[in-house]
């Protein structure tokens, strides 16, 4: 109260100058806090992008086995993925799948169940520091290089046809690994994808210079610009994490001749598997196999 009394009982000109100084001090303090938060986001952005579930190798093996997976290439050599084989149906090829930013590969049996039932081998790639894998670099370039190594080894072991699939962050990893069209990949399926990471960051942090702060771009549009295969895009209409508009921009801007968009109108970012039926999976893979039309936007089941 003493400071307020001093200000209010000052002459008018003095009051104005005192208030101006107070406002300037508050503005400087706000700028310092803002810049500090920007620096924190810049240096710790990996921790905001990845939410790994970590467990022992024995626990991962047990969980994987209970869901029909084995560690690939092996537990002894240090696994890179979980693999599930088709049973009871003719083999149609191999899907290499990149999961989203949370949990671990063994939590993604909603990819393996429908795809193995259709005759595909499924490799669910595990990122460094997830599951029982040791910590390693998780920058975009490192993830893409490791993804390409997995794809090349999968092709060496199994041959073609070979497809990529990715969900959320994994869609960006799939796009980055397919960049340049150097891998023998016949088709790419992107589920709840973004066009680029900066566009999504702007939605959640509109008051930050996200494009300047992001160290990795994850520009899926740019990565797929030289890709010659088919690209399917599945958008969740009620996605609260990656807005459906971001996935639609990806589709619209893809310089790919053979592409197709499906929209799951009532699906959110995490419950989309519950909104999908076996006929949807069959339609998606038929398109990637070149067994369906190249253009058609799907707005409902």
C-alpha cells in the first residue's frame, strides 16, 4: 500500500512517469519469462514429443508373446521390431508399421490383428528408448535412418511386396523413411497424420514461434514428393491432437499420382481403431495393392 500511496499522491506528471516505469518493468519481466519458456521448449522438445513405455526385456517378450508377436530379428541380437505372421490364409506381403509417440510396439496389436488376418506379415518397429530397447538418438534423421535399415532388412528376408504404415508420429517416420523413393516400398498407409510438425505445433501453441523453435520438421509432404507408389491417408474427423485439417492438407498437397483419402468422421486421435471394421482394412490394403480405384474420398463407414 505504501508504494500505491506514493504513486497516487504524486503530482499528475510524476504518476504517469511512475506508471510507465512499472509497465516497462512488467513488460521486461514478461519478455524474460516468454524467452525462458521458448528456450525450455527448444532444448526439451524431445520430451514433449515422445512418451515411451519402458520395461524389461523379459516383460516385453512376455507381453509380445501374449499378443502373437516375437521379437525381431531376435531378443539375443537386440530386437528392432515385433513380428506377427499370418496364419490360415495365403501370404500377401509384409507391412512395416511405425507406431505413435506413446506406449510401445506391443500395445499396437490393433494393427497386427486385421493385417495378419488378411494375409500380411506385420513388423511393428520399436523406437530407441521404448519397450526394452536401449536409449539412443531420437532425432528425425536418426529415426528415418533406422527405419530404412529395418525396411531393407525386411525386404532382404521376405522379399516383396512391402508396404509401410504409420500412425500419428509414426506416419511422419514412415513418410521420412520413404523419402526419395529409394526403398522397394509398394504403398504407404498414413493414419492420423500431419502435413508437417510446425503446423500442428501452431495449433497447440499459437503464441509461440514454433517454426523457429522446432529442431526437426517432420515434413511429410516434402518427404513424399519423390515417392512413386500409392499413398493412403486416413483422417480422424474428431482428432483432438492432430486436427483433421492437417491430414487433409497432407492429402491435398501430396505430389503423388495415386493417392486416396478416407475420413472416419466420429473418430478421435486415440479411439480410431474402435471406429474401424475389417472391411475398412480390406479396402485400404486393396488400394495399396493396386486393386482399387485411385480417387475416392470416404466420409463414413
